[in-house]
C-alpha cells in the first residue's frame, strides 16, 4: 500500500518511530481505522493521535495485526470493574462496567472523565475497552480516549502527592515504579 511504503521509507533503519495521525475532528473514524490497519500491516505500532478543535494528543501503541479478535475475546472474560466505552455513529457514548454486576450508562462526553477517574481510583489495573462504530467522528473518539488518559494521570498525581508530597515527575525512578504498581490502567481499542 502507499501508506505502508511511505512509512517503511521514512522509518529507514530506525528501531522504532512514531507516526502522527492528525485528523479533522469531523472525519469518519472508519478512515482512521483503515489507516491504523495499514500501519499494523507494516509493523508500525507506535502512533500519536491528534486533532484540532478540540486540541487532543494521545500516544498509543497499536495491537499487532490480528489482535482485534483476541481483544474482543479478552473482553468476554474481563474482570469485574473493567469498562467498555462504546461510541456510536452519532457520537453517543455508552459506559458499560463489565464482570460481576453490570452497570450500563448512556453518558455525555464531559461525564466520561469523572466516571473514569472514580473507577480508576477503585480498581488498580482496570482495563478500558474502546469500541467505536466506523461512522463515529475522529474528534469525539480522540476526546473520549484523552479523557480516560487525563483521569488516569490525575489519579496518579493525587497518589504521588498523598504518598510523597511531590508530583509524579518529581519522584525518583524507584518511587515512580512503586506508584505504577499501585495505579495502572490498560486501554484497548477496536472498531465495529
């Protein structure tokens, strides 16, 4: 493919490189998913999403080719408290807690940060599964992922201040590693 050839050419002999996907927030997410598949096909798994209006930047490492099915299978056996964030083609969000007693909420995008923060505080090692229709907008998807990252960073900063009286970045590497053990989040992405 043309995308794959350009990535291989640009990457050269580097061990790894980032590819930035700068998308219009109104572009159809299906196009972005197609580009991600092309990147997977050439082993380019480190990407950065960004879009303007709203300003969003999220670094991600893509799952390797063929991992989408294993993520869907993994969701079936997800732990109590794990969360599915579903985005439909009208950019409406569904927040679904999996495992144990299920809790399903249709939410506004601005509520995602508070819900995610509360769940991250309660469940170390929580997994968030983002599932988006191909017709979803890139902007809505990017903002939703950013809200979960921001919630995680906020919980981690609160924990650093509580335990050490410093921000996470001010901590020694050993202290950072200790907090990583106490506060971790996994984010998985897949499309429908």
